[in-house]
C-alpha cells in the first residue's frame, strides 16, 4: 500500500495495528454533551465522519482546518453491493474499486481503491468473498461506523 497523502504531500505512516490510516483536514466539529462528530476530508471528494469524546477533541487540539489521521481496523469495514435506496446506520459509505485480494481459508483481505492514491483494506469471510463475487476490478461500497474511527494527530 502506498504512503497516504494529504494535499499532495507524502506523509510518514504511524506504526499501529490499524490497517487503514487516512490523513486529512478537519472540516467540521459538532459537539454534543459527551461526544463530538468530526469530519475529516481525506481526498477531494471523501469526508470521513468520526465520533470521539469532547475530551479527545480538546486533547488532540482538533479544529477546522487542522490535520489528523483516521485509523480504522480492517475488520470494522463491511463491503456491500451498491443497491439503490440502500440505507444503513453506518455514517461512512465509500465507493471504490477492488485492487487486491488475499484469499485465506477462513477470512480474506480485500483492498479497495477509493481514489487519489487512497486505499481501504477490509477483512471479510472467504465465504462472503465468494457469495458476493468480489474480484479485482469490481466496484464495491465500504461501510464503517463513525464510532469505529480513531483519530490521531502528530505531536
């Protein structure tokens, strides 16, 4: 997987067990009593929504125009067919093209290109891989909950 970019500038990756690291610019923060919803622009057309505590927003120094990285475990991403009228409770629904598959006996890793040299990796059961007909070159939707996104900032 290539180095993630933000605004065209290459960035070093954090060392973490989270397979997906998406660098971006904070677009908005909406505070609730305990949590805040944070929008993170990760390329020209995709904003990732993250749900974090207000304490975390303050501790990370998050603010509109600032930068952060979204960390998403590959097991938190669900792949779906693009069905007209599809409604989900997951806030993040991103379309892309499958560019790589590592098939295992029980689970398989599927890498989805979501544009501008940005990829998402998802782990699905191998049975689901076969049942859905997932293959390199096929389009799919990647879905994940805002509460499954961890935000980090550089010190």
